[in-house]
C-alpha cells in the first residue's frame, strides 16, 4: 500500500488501532481511506487490526491492504482495544494512537482533525462528536436517545464535559494510555476510557465529525443490554470519582422535606399555638442531616477540583 506504511524500525508517529469481527464488507474501504489520509500528511504511521475471530475474509483483506493483523486473545470490544493499545505501545511506541471502527461509520479522512489538538499540546485525548454530523440512517432513534441520555448522565454525575461519551472515534497520547487503568472488556470500555482520563487530570477535547451508515450488515450492539451495562459503569465511576453528586443529591432530598416540615410545625406553633413535638424533631433531624450533606458535597467538590488541577499541572510540566 505504498512506502508511507511504516515498519517497526520506523518508529511511527501515529498508530491506528481497528478491532474487527466479520467486517469484510467495510474494512477495505476504511483501510484505503486511512492510508490515503495519513500518507497525505507525511506522517509515519502504522495500522493494527485486532481481529476477534472473524469467519469471513476480514483478516485476508486487512493484510492485503497494508494492515498488521493480530488475533484477539479474549472477547469483547474493550478487550480488543486494550490488547491493541498494549501491543502498539510496546512494539512501536508512537506519539499518538487512534481508535477507529472497521464498519465505515467513521470517516478516516477526519483523523488529522483529531490529531491536531494533541500535536498542538491542547489535549491528551480528542473525541469525535457524532451528533455534530449525524447522517440520515447512521443511528436509530433508540440509539440516538440512549447515547444522549448516557452522555448527559456522565456529565451531571461525574462532571465530564463531553457531549458524546460513547463515540468510538478518538485520538490519545501514548502517555495517557500508559497511565490510566483499563479493565472493561465490553462496551463500557468507552466510558471507562474517558472517566479514567478525566479522573487522572488529562485534558479532553471534542471535535465535530461525520457519522455514516454502517457498511454491511446490522450493528452488533444490543441497545438495551449494552446501555444497561454502560449505565452501571457510569454509576460505579460516579461513586468512585465524584461522591459530590451523591452527597449533594442526598442533602437535597433530606433538606427540602426537612425545611417543608419545619415550616409546617413553625406555622402551627406561632399561628395556632399547636405544638408538634415529634414532627418538629423529625424536621430538625432531616434539616441538619441534609445541611451537613450539602457541606460535605461542597468540600468534596473543592477537593476534587484541587486534585484535578494538580494532576493537570503535573501532566503539563512533564511534557
């Protein structure tokens, strides 16, 4: 596929990692666009396909179109990327790694757009926002609604300012992938990758991209099953990295009824002279507990901001 496809000794600047499972209809188009795009930039690059046991001609087509194919040891979307990242870093040590699907939903011509903020030291991870260029038929209404809800929950529960947390089109620095722990084998991997990068103080940026209809066959995703798993992952990470959300929610749920009940007791005491001792005690307990929870939430928020700023300062100074 041309002399710009790098070999191990060339130390590629960019490695593109593509997981596959029976993608013979789309992989050739994707690889041809990758080569065309990155060859035009003059960058040294390499393409790694991580195949999960395809029964069609995916592996053959990938190899004949300039990609190095490694066979996935485990199963799952996340497992393929974890293996591909480790392999790329240990063998090639590139400056940046790009995640890309093999079904043609993401346009490889937009790779430079994702790489630019990393090259200019503006971000450590760049995510393609599919909603900015969603083409007709590319995503079902159910998937669109589900993706927007999951992204919204990640923003309010964890604090990540990302509009499309489930996008699989991303570019990242080698240092980021070497630092953060990645364990999820399935679809929640996409969420884990963003949350861990955010929690470790790395800068995350979004770029608008086009999202195209899939080439060949139906999507392998199960919207309800995978959506439920992703939701559990968001809640788990929110508990781990952003207890502020839960402390604030608990405080509000206790403080509002406490103040309401307290107002009721005070009204009857001062206006009618009726004394509600039990209700008054409950109102005091709810109000004080809710108030303390809000104070803890505020304290946790400031501590988290200090931690994030410190981590980002460390990452910036180490570049």
